[in-house]
């Protein structure tokens, strides 16, 4: 490892960017924490690229190389990685359990490759992964297993699969996801088939001001039926094209003596929530017919006519506050007599 002729070394940082490397430098010091190998000509990351364990390495930058091969044992000696950049390379597939040793990894950049095949277990073992960038590849299947309730990566809050070749989505399953997960689910610039069900989903996300739609509103397009394959803005499908029904966020309606559960479906995960009853009266244990549940939702009932009104959920965190309003209308009759 030559810290004078080839790379720049600054205590625990080694920068070998833009020095025409075709292989990873040998004899890397054990104290390295950040290793920048970006903008080179490295084509393969072999099992033996580091013969010794680099236990302090937390950031590995391999973006803008010519990688086409990752050994199944490429990461066994760098298990402390938290940030891995493999973007802008020539990777075509992700094999089973390829990232399994990286249980501490938080950010994985794989955008702008040629990835078309992803084994369903490729991301297993990534117990700490928060952000996964897969945009600008050749992916044709949406990886629902990454966000589905029973199989999803528990800490994942951002999944970017924009600008791929995905034509269909599991729309019903996506609609049932919590708002904090949908907020970081980027699906734009895919050749999705236009449908009113797609419009309904995107419109609801837009009304809820989810970043995944509002930040890329004009990039949410779909392919219209017919031989011409014309593109249309998804959010315009109700005004023209397919004449889809307008989407509105519906309020809650119920009858006397019924019970209602009001969701506080926030755009961020694990927020602190509190409720105010109609008239902006803070919820307290003194209210016998209203109680906040463990998941932050509010249960009210048995309902009385005077329970009609606007219920407010205040959600707070260190970096973000959100207020949600739910209007409840109670019919002045029981459902049986309705």
C-alpha cells in the first residue's frame, strides 16, 4: 500500500480515487475506516481482495468503476460496513445471500448498473439497512419481499426502484403499507401500464403529500393501452385518457353505539403521537369512550351523537412534526334501525 505515489492517506481515510486502478490495492492497513476506490477501472471484487479482516472499515466507495463481478465471499472480511457504494458499474445480477455478512450496513447504492436479475435472498441478512438505491437498472420485477409485512427489512425506510423496466406493480399490497414506508418508496419513470387502480394509488399518495410522489410529480407517468405506447401523466388519468374517478380522502362515518378506530398514519416511522378530541380537547384517561392504542391509533365508542367532529393526531419526532385531521360523522340512529 503506497500512500505517497498512488493514494492519499489521512489518518484512517484512504483515497485512491481517479488513479487508474484495475485492482484493489494490496496490504491495506487494518485501521482504515473509509476506503475510496471510486472512478477507476476495477472490474472484479474477488474474495481475496483483502486477505485480512478490516474490522474498522465502515465506508467502502467503489462507484464509477467497471465492476461486473462480485464474489460470494467479497464482504466476509468487512462485516462492519455501514455504507457501500457500488453505483455506476456494470453489474448485471445480484446472487443469493451476496450481502449476507453485512448486518451493520445502513446505506447500499446500486443505481446506474445493468442489474436485471435479483435473487429473492440477495438482501437477506441486511438487518440494519435503511436506504437501498436500485434506480436506473434493468429491473422488471418489483421486489415486494423487501417491503411486505412478514418478510421486509425491518429498518428499511427508503427503496428507490425508479427508472427501471417495471410494467406492473402489486397495487393492492402497496396501498396497505404504512405511510412512513410509502413516503420513501420511489417508483417513478417506469413503463407502468396505465389503469385507474394505478391512478387511485398515486393520487392518494399525492393527497397525503408523500415525498415519493410530490418530489417527482411530473415523472410519474404510465403507458396508455394501444399500439402507439403513448405516455401519460398518472395524475391526469381522471381528467382525460381513462376518465378515472376523482380521489378524495374520505372522512369516517358511523352509527350510534358502534366503535371506530382512527389511524394516525404518519410519514415517518416511530413518531410520538397524541390525540385531541373535537374542540381540540386533549385526550386524557378521564375520557371513558376514547383511548389511544399501542400503535398510536385512537379507538372511540360506543359512539354517541356528540362524538361527531374533528379528531386531531399530533405526531412529533426530533426532526419532523406532522398533524393529521380526521372528521367523524355519527348518524343519529343505530345501524340495525338505520
